[in-house]
C-alpha cells in the first residue's frame, strides 16, 4: 500500500471500504522516519507507542507531528531549548492536540522547534538539500511533512514561522486568521501575534484540517475562478526579490489567469511600509514580557539572538508599543476595505528566495511580518522551483475570517493545474 | 505602624526614609489574614515564607495576591477546581508574577478563583457581609484586597470577573486594554477576551501597578477636569438597573461636574445592543476549544454551568462565531471614533446592584460583557453605597490603549473629592 501520496479524505475512504486499517498510515510513517530521520532530524521526540486504534473521526488514523512548543501530557516538551528547560509532560494536552485526537488523529511525536520559536535553530535539515535550513521556527514540522514522514504537522507563526519553512520545504503551510484555533497549552511569545497553523503536502488536507478544527463546513473547490480578482502589491523588501521569487510570482499569476481570475495591481497606502517595523516592536515588547520568567532564570543559557530581542523589548517604551498597535488597528481596517472593494485574495512573496545554505540560521521572515501583524489568513503555495531545483513558494492572503474563501480559491487553483 | 491605609508610593517613601523595613507590610498582611481568613476565606494557598527581603523596585515590599489560575513555580495551582486538577508548581512562574517580583513585590499566596474562572464559586465570602458573594471569578483577590489582607491582587476578566467583584467588594478593579500585560502562564478560557488586571484599595496603587508593568510614565493627577467630557449611554440591561446603581451613577456624574467635567448623553448605534450576545458566542466557542483537554478528562467533575457553557460552545457554528468577531471589529471602530470626537471617558454601571445574598452564585457579568469584548480599559470606582450600606461601584471606560488618560482622569476625580 502506497501511503506517501495519500491525502486524508482518500485514506478515510480506504478505511471505510476496508482497504486500509486504522494504524496503516501510522506504521508507514514510522518506517519512513526510521529510514530518513538520521538525515533530516525533524523529531525532538517520537511517541513510543500508538495506543489503541481510533474508531472514528474526520482524521481517523491520520498521523500528526506536534511542534515542541505545544504541550503534551504523555511526551516531553523542551520548547526548542535543547534541554535547559524541559517538562516531562504537562498536566493536560494543549487544546489543539485534544481536538485532533478527538477526531481520530495519532500524535506521532514532537517536532523540532527553534528556541522558544524564535531564531536559534535546532538540528533539522532541509530534506531537499541537507546542507540548507528548513526554515524556522516550525523547522521539524515543515521538514517532516516535506520528507513524507507525516502527512500533517502543527506549527505556529509569530513573524514568519509557518509560511517561510513551507516555502523552503516545498509544501503547503497555513496560518489561519489570528485566534481561529485556541493557543491554550502553547508557549506564548507575543500573544498579539502568536497563531497556530499547520503543514501538509496536499491542499485538500489543509482544508480538511481547517474544517475539522473550526467545525466549519467542508471547503469545496469552485468550477473555475472566473471573476476572482487577485491583488499583487509592492511591499517593503520587494526590491530584494530575487529572480526565483519573481518567477514564482509570475507563474502563480499565469496559473490564476488560466482559470479565469484577473490579476490587479493594488497600490498600497504608504503607511503599510511601516508595518514591518511595527511588527518588530510588538514582537519584542510582548516577548520581553511573556518570557520574563525564562529570561530571569535562563538568560545565561539562551541563544544570543533571543537575549538581544528581549533586551530590545525591555528598552522599548510603552508609547512606542502603543503607537504600533494603534497603527495596526487602522491598517487592518484599510486592508479590510480593500478586500471588500478591490480584490478577493492577495498574492505575495513567501520568502526572499530558496532555502539559504547553512544550518546556523533559519532565513528571514521579512515578507511575513506585515501579514502576521494584520492577523489575516496566509497560505504558502508550493508552486515553483528556483536554483538547483529547490522549492520556492508564494503566499496567498485573504481577509480576516475569510479563511474558507481563501482556501476554496487555493484549492481550485492548485487542482485546476494538476488535475 | 498602621499599614491598613497605606498606599504603595507612601510605603516606598517610608522605606526610603528608614521609617519602615521591607518586610513590614508583608508581616502586617499576614497578621490580618491570621485574624480574618476564617471569616473571609479568600486564600487557596498561603506562601509559607517570604524569602529574602527585596532590595529595590517600584513595588519593593508590596505584598500581592495571585489568582489561582495564574502559574507559580513554588506554590500549587488548582484553577478553582477544588482539587480535581492540581499542579504542585509550574516549571516557571507566569510572566506577570516575575514582572511584579522583579520590582520587589512579595507574593503572599494564591487567591480563590471560581472553576477555571467561570461561574462555579469557591469558598470566599464578601467581607462586607459574609452571607453574600464577593462576586467572581476573581473572588479571593477582590475579597482579600477589600478586607485589608493585601494591598494589591491580580485578577482576570473574560466577561466581568474583575469589575463585578470590585463593585461588590467596594474597591478599585482595573482591566487594562486587551493584551496590555502578557497572559503567559495564565490558564486560557477565551483567548480573544481573557485580560489580566488587578485590584487595590487606592487609585494611586492601580496607577502605580499599570506604570510598573507596562513601563509607561507615572500617571499624574490633573489640576481639574475642565473640558473633560463624560459620556453616559443606554446599553442592554440598563432597564434592569436598580435604585442603588442609579444613585451611584448620579453621584459619579455629580462628582465629575463638581471638578469641571461635562456629562454628555451618548446615543449608541443600535448594533451595540448585540454585543452582549456576541460576547457570549465568542466566550462559549473559544472555551469549548480552549478547555477541550480538561473537558475530555474531567467532565464528570466539572460544575454543571461550565459543562453547559462548553456544550453550548460545541453546538455553535463557525459561521456564528465569525459573525460575532466581524461585528466586534466594526463596533470597535465605531466606538473608537466616539472617543475621538464626542467623549473622553464613558461612565456605566458595573453590576445590577449590591452583592447578591448567597454563596452559590457570583452575580451576573451582564454590564461588563460588551466592554470586555470591545477590548477597552475599564476601571471600577468604589463610589457609592446601596442597601444596608453595601458597596456599589460604577465603571469608567476609556478608548483602547488610552489607559493612561483614563487612569489620570479617575485619579483626579477620586482625589478631588476626598482631598
């Protein structure tokens, strides 16, 4: 039985027809991990046993990887600290872990995170080229999904920690509208920004997971995208786009136009240029509060980049923080009006190029900062290849709470081409 | 040394002059608790020892009570469950606990919370009349401060869990702008709503705590309130206001007018009437996610009201949740425009009347739901007395991120009268 290319709905159909058993996918994933983990190093901890076979649920028998900043009661959590802070197991699982398990999902283990989901990398390598970073902070989740070790894995994004690794690893990565799925049991970094999301190799699985976690109706593909307006815009950092990303954006535009959508240039208010700086302010100020206890007790063991961020945060005034929050509120309204009037989705770069060489850094979240601050849903589409055949993604962005429309458009786009 | 009426700044002055020693206030609080705890029952756990005397900080030597849904590493946390879920101590303190301790505050113990900060009451009684509820969910914090057991205590508000008990107990209770102080290490209930705040007997201490936690400049009183416009409005439930609350609102208006402010009637958009229902939807939907693990493992031990809320949440559609969130976004903008154009602060009821008789319920958060959903800062002013001389408060509401202005106006108002 070939499970590598299976999607969740197809597996459910096989279970229903008796062609597959509930633990088949779990077993196939364990075998893949056995064969590949020494190369990829995506896992912080592997669950020693599967427990009993799930009897029902929309995710029955679906193996899932859980980022190691997410609490689990029967597995340790180390928050990417490499061991200077470790819990043998929390009193209760994070809410999302229970929600997935209630639908029959099987937690395969904890995936490598950067230190407290900031910049200090873990051990994980990019499965497309093990000399390159998989991106961060959800490094292990992205690499494990990309390598076929697991069909679904949880990540979080505070700056660019889902979209960037998804782009570098050539898979789908989804950050829903802020606060769509509860972060209860997930280590806070910057509570105004921290968003739970997930990775998959199939757009259908991104959609199924969204519907399952939110109890929203299933996301259906549209007949075509006639009448859909795709906005492209010039945002800070775009001048740094390399040829690979420019090509990926052009390919995405062409693909949209082939299925009836129109591409419109969205002139952006000059104030949007400040969003990247505002995101940095909110992130540093809130992290310096949220990690106060960790910094108090473990500053000596922390990576220098995290220490630098916390110190930046401690040096920020409340007035500057407030200025950033107020500007964000205004720009959210402006953007929302754009979605009401001008466009259905926005197409933008996910990262500056293919995954950088080296494991000492995880790449730059520049292109994600503004969208995360705005709280809008973002989806990486693994749409192109750049230098040396390495993956390059683009992100599709929707209006807040318009996740179902964004996912429906993405599903139509990606299946129209390959179907 | 009479510490019962001391405020934080005055104690710091005494420390500086050598009139007081760093552990004096702690000792006085312990004595008060010794004398009164059997009556009031505000504490879930008392710290066995003070540790070393603090050497510095804006809160040097200030005893503080910590609501028992807030993590502490050297004291147990039971989240108001009465023991069916208990932690002997977390790996790290909640962020706010460390932030207070870094400023020299002394954590006296954990104060009684309702079950997971929802409606099932703990053992605490109202110190003004022990046959009455202190309100909830921050029951122990409000009662302990009101009874002089501690000058400062932490609470949280998801519906009305700071403002209502502050009103019932006759003290100041402050809920700052949403997300102003990190909730890292605090049990999530409804992450879009959960807000950390605090109680004190002196408006100065509310202000000092705000400045200390946010690193904002000190809140100064104004010479008078000339030119300040105080909005009064008709909101859902106002028809249920009893005579005590009507009188408290009138007294507050008169007090404002005496110091130069003008009171203006604020006609509210009809859509504001829906905010109470929207708050209930957001709270139930998010709680049914956030407490998924607790519900999975402890449903049999949970109070019936909490089970009912979670089941309501599980029955809600994503579409209804999204409708509530979208409407809230719009109404936040409308309210913000009101603050820009029409008023400086809004004056409104804190609760339906004095603390109800009985310990089986904690009163109704009706008048707080809309403001919590809007994310605006709210301050209970202990301004009046109702039947049998029991306290009745009113709340003063400011624009989002305009906390310093709200507190400055409140400080001027309350001191102009008594000074």
